[in-house]
């Protein structure tokens, strides 16, 4: 990841990255506001019951700290309430960014106010240091935003410190320390933003790879279980469906049937009009068969010009009637291919799907095939049943 990418997000990633960052920041505004409000209450009560006998300077300092924490308590409760409300509703990123910016400004202002008040009794700037580290570590800020916030905080701190610190040497030292603290806060923010971006890019890449893998696996499954020419289930898929249906029919106590069909003299079409024309006829036949059967039936291509129809919950008579319907529709269909009108007929064999315990239902293929052979021998374009 280069330095420029940290400042200028790619257009395709900007919205998603900022949306995720806003979501995390909103959660942390809610969490931090609640925690700081609890601390404000504790400090307010501590200084409210400050022991008597303190010096006037200490009392003035205590009153200042007490006032700052009281105001902060009210503001933090307001932030906590607004963040709670926003977490329960879908709002635009602009509203979330406004809340986030105001909250960070307030946190840094709180640190500046406490450090400024502390100059009456001590020359440390710990509250400002804590505020800068907290802002840098807890919130996902784009480097330009973080740089602006910490630069303004350094300026505000330098100006505010002069209100209570009269010693020029200490004032200069603390101003330098304050600027250093802002640089530290920005460095922490930069490091955490970089880490956030790297994690997000890695996660997005993994998710993209997972989606691509799922797509490829789906295509492989489609190729493994479907005929590439017609899109129909292939023999492997049909075998699974037949075994599943046989077990279900055995439990239900119902009859299911197989209809095998083979296009008559199909080689003549390939020889006369070419294999591309023959392929188109096969596709049209597959569509005709699929449209003519029930949604519960399975039409599959066994290979070449052979097809099989699995008919669940269908009697022998029902399967024979369906085969006759398919035969008639094929015989009356006209397929226009490359300027030629082609007609095809088919021979059909019907068998009952074996469902007996211990018998392989795939054996039903052989019975249907024998019936189909009789239909071919009997003159084609006809339906025969297995004994």
C-alpha cells in the first residue's frame, strides 16, 4: 500500500471503506461517550466534596475542574443519546461524519481545557496527551481529516495554555510538548488507519476470491450434472434423481415411471444439413420436451439423440399417455434451421421404475430401452411398454 493510497482512496473503494469506518466510529462514539460520562460524574462528585483547608489556588483549580467535568458530563450524555438514536436507524454517512467530527473536537477540547486548568497547580499536560492518544487509537480517520484535527488542536492548545501558565519557560516547554503530543496522536491515527485499510483490503480480496470460487464451483457442478448442448440434466444427474425417487416412491407406496425416447433417423439430418443444424434440432427438441412435461418430471439427455423422462407418482398408463403426447408434439413440430424446415419423429419405450428393496432402480433403464427397441423394430414413431 503506497502513501498516496492512504490519503486518496480509489473511487471504487472509497464509499465502502468510508461506510465501514463510519460504522465503527459511530459504535465507538457511543461507547466512549458513555465511559467518559461516567468518569465525568465521578470527578465532579470528587471535587464537589473536596476536603476543606485547601489553598485558594487549589480551590480555584478544583472549581474549574468541577465545572469542566460537569459541562462535559452533560455534553457526553447528549452524544451518547444521539449515537444511540443513530445506531438504531439507517442514516446517511454525512450525519455520522458530523457527529464523529463534533465528538472528536469535543474530546480534544476537553483535554485542552483540563490541561489548561491544571497549569494552576502543575505543569503537566496529561489530559491533553490522553485525549490525543484516545482520538488517534480509537477512531478510524483518513489521514487528511486526522491531520486537520490535530493541527487545529495544536493551535488551540498553544493559545489556551497562555491563559493560565505565566512562566515563559514552562509555557514554551508545554507548547512544544503539546505539539509533540499532536504529532504522536496523528502518528497513532495514521498507523491505525493503515492497519484498518490493509485488513479491509485483505478481507474484500478474500470475499471476492470466495465469490469467484463459488461461481467456478457452480459452473463445474453445472458442467458435471448438465448436458452442455441442451442444458438438460445429464446421465449422472438422472442416476441420482432416479435413485432418490425410487426410495421416495418406496416410502410413499406409489408408482413412478421412465420414458426413454430416441429420435428416428436422426443421422440423416446430420448428413444432409450438417452437425450444427442437428445440434440446433436437439436443442429445440429438448425445449419442446421440457415444456410438455410437469414441473416434477425430469427430462434428461442420455447422449446422442436419446432422452429420458423420469415421471414421479405416475402409473404405467399415465406414462404411456404422456409418451403419446410427446410423440404427437414431436411429429407435428416444424423446426426452422438455417432456412430449412425440419421434421423429426421419435420412438418411445415406457417402463415402471423398480422400487423394490435391494434392487437397483437404474435397471429400469434396460427395461425402457428394450421397449424402445421394440418401437424401433415396429416401424418407429410409436410407443411401446416394457412387460
